[in-house]
C-alpha cells in the first residue's frame, strides 16, 4: 500500500501540515443555544484531532446569528470566544500537530426563514428577500474581520474565507450579481468585497504566520453562477475562476480549497447516481493548480472509498481513494486531498490509512443520510456507523412518513 505522497508534510504559508489529508468542513448543527460548541461538538472534534489529518477545518462558523442556515449552527462572535477557545484546547490536548482552521461564513440566500432573516446580495424573484445595502455589505465585511481576529485569539492556526456552495460570498462573485454599485456588475466590482475584506483582515491580524485561505467554487452549476460567462449563462466557463485563483494568490493568501456546486448538490458531493462527478472535481482542482503557486486542496475524495464505487474502471485498484490521492498528488494536480463525509464515517481515517490499517477503515457508504439530517435541522453525524445518529435519522423518516400518510 503506497502512501508516499499523502504521508509527506507540506508547508502552508509559514506553518507545516504533517500530511496531505484534509478534513473538509462538515456542518453538524449541534451547537448549544448560544452558538457555542456543545459537548457533542467537542467530542466530535476531539475524535477528528485523534485522526491526525494534516489540516482539520471546522464546520462553517456563522459570523452572525441574524442570518444563518442551521438552527444550531456554531457561531464565531465575541460572546463565543470562550467556547471556541475550549474547542481548540480540547483538540490540542489530543493532537498538537494538525493545523486547525476555522471556516467563516454568512449564509445569505441560504439562511433559513424559520429562525433567521433571509438576505441576498442582489435582487431575486422573491420580493420578500431583503437585498443588502452597501452599508450592510460593509458591515458583513467588518464581521468577517472580527471573526478572523477571534479565530487567532482563541488559538486557531488560520481561517477559511468561505466563497462556495451558494452562501453570501458566493453570491458576491457570481455573474448573477448585477448590482449597479461598486459591489456588482463587472468582475472587478464583484471581487471588491473579497479584496477589501482580505486587506482589512491582514491589517487587523498583523501576523503573517496566521493562515488565510479561500474555499471557492470553480463552477456553481446554476444560471448566472460562478464559473459561467454571464448572468443568464449556465455553460461552464473557467475564465473568472482562474482569474479569481490568481487574485487569491496575488493578495497573499496561503492556500486555495477548490469545490463546486450549491450546498447538498451532486456537483459538490459525488453520489452513487453520478460517481463520475469526482472526475470533474479533479479537473477543476488541476486547472486552479496550474494557475497558482500556493497550495491547492482538492475535494470529492470521500466518494472513492476502497474502490467499491460506480466509476467506469474495470481495475478495482484504480478506483480507490488511495490510488487517486497518490496519483493526483504525484502528478501535481493538487497539493492536498480533502474528505468530508468520510471524516464523519471514520474520524480516525487518516491515522488508519497512514498506519497501514486499510482493512479497519469504516468507509463512507455515500448514503448521504448525513445530508438529510443537516437539511432536517437535526444533529448531524454518520447514520451508518453511529447508533445515535441512526436513531435520529430513523426518527426523522418516521415523522416525514406520518406527515405524508
């Protein structure tokens, strides 16, 4: 079993990740009523730390309670600093080597109206959705900066400035953003929020060892989405994603994490019905890597499993996570490989892989019950291997069935 590439340390900014495996952000909706990590949250992240991935991203931390996608979403405001500091402390007690990065987010149109305010960067077909003013956009920018400072204060190694999956920063850079002010229309205007906020973060942090990076979509897969040529277009066009990649590197960010699609879509997370979607994610990451000289993280690797997937390849050995991770790293298509759903299925995944214990891995089955739990606003975890989450999932199914009977 060859793990030569994934076991190699890598410099990210001025820090070092001990290996090339990344735990991607996975929203688990189990914060307490104040948005602080609950005991359930803490225990999950302790297990992630025990797993020993080179980089561990927290799930999406909301910078405001006013507009958020999850009812029990972890928050990052001044009142949450103590809870987040405890989270870092608990993880460091288990593992002092992995890099821990906080993903910062504001939900925008994907905010849930049942418990928060739905907002949008640009006008939509729904007149009830509030369109942000310039002043409100500037306030959101300031909140991102405050969150980055809090992340540093509580001991994180850095942050991810989230620009993917349809949330507010995704809206900002989409061609569909046809605002007629300095934040909309041209590519320069649509990326102004990113440039201004990044500059303010750097000034406020005043620490070039604190890692700053961006997870963004190479292709949203929706009309007027990022990765298309205009507000009415849907055909893939990587001109702006490549230009944005270069901009990220030129502003002095430390890494890029490449994704695609809107939250929960098969583009984002290759499914049993469309396993070939992982090849598209490989291609997008490669295109970004060819454009920049900072570390690039690839996505979609959970779907590969131990080769028991639907990819059109007769040689089982050439369908596995390990094969593609090693190949893409060796070929220079990416610098690190990310798993999301696999981290929930087996938090010890990196430790087992790097320790030669492949036969002990609990492989993600791509059932996507974790996604179903997320959209049902329940505690999120692996309903295949963990009875606690399986019981929640089955209970959710029963309630859904009773409503339709």
